[in-house]
């Protein structure tokens, strides 16, 4: 590690992780209540990372929730990626394994069919809350690409 590299976030207590997971879920629930027209019909276009060249950035709190949601499916690790798609996209069913707990970026993405991206001003307060969760967890490096974020909490 370079002398200038940041140290990894310290291990958080169980209570801190529990509080982080609850707040991330609350942020997602508040997002669902925003009066922004959305129509995600699970086309899964946004899950095709290699094809689109776009991957959601995810905070540490969100990665912890995604990892917990994955464990709830009986898996310890995401399945291998197929054709460069998000590994959370089940190759058998074509559905997201963690849809109820999918990251913020998967909910506010660019998908034209779902209504295009959210305006940042419409969700800035929620982004700040996700940042506050990470600060409470001792993570100050900002969001990471989804798979890197998952690796960091595995
Ligand atoms: S977490 Fe789910 S919704 Fe998000 S990119 Fe992966 S498969 Fe798609």
C-alpha cells in the first residue's frame, strides 16, 4: 500500500452496521415515495454493465445491505457474471437477486424506458444521507463501482 493510500474503513460494530442497514433501507423507502414519475419494468438493460459501459456506484452502507440481501438468498458470493452483466442478475430467471434491496444507482439510473435519470436536485438530500451512513461507518473514500464495493465488504 502506498504511503498516501487511505486505510480501509475500520470494522464497524454490530450496532453500527445494524443502524447503517436500517438507514439505507429508509433512504430507499423515501426515494420510492418521491413524486418522480418512474416506470421500472425490470427490463434489466441497466444491469448489462459491459454492454452499456455503465456500472452503478455504491456506498459502503449500500454494499453491506446488498451483501446481506445476497446472503438471504443462500449465497455467500455473487454468482459469476454472464457476458459482463451484473452478477446479481440471475442467469436462470433473468431477474435481480436482490431487487428489493438494489442500490440507489439502480433506482435512479439513466434507463430511458424507466423515465431517464433522476435530477440530482430531486435526490440530493438522500445522497447526503447515504454519505452520512458511510461517515458513521468510518468510510470516507466515497462510493465505489458496485463490484468493488461488494468486494470491500466481503
Ligand atoms: S443490483 Fe440488480 S438491479 Fe442493480 S444492476 Fe445488479 S441485477 Fe441490476
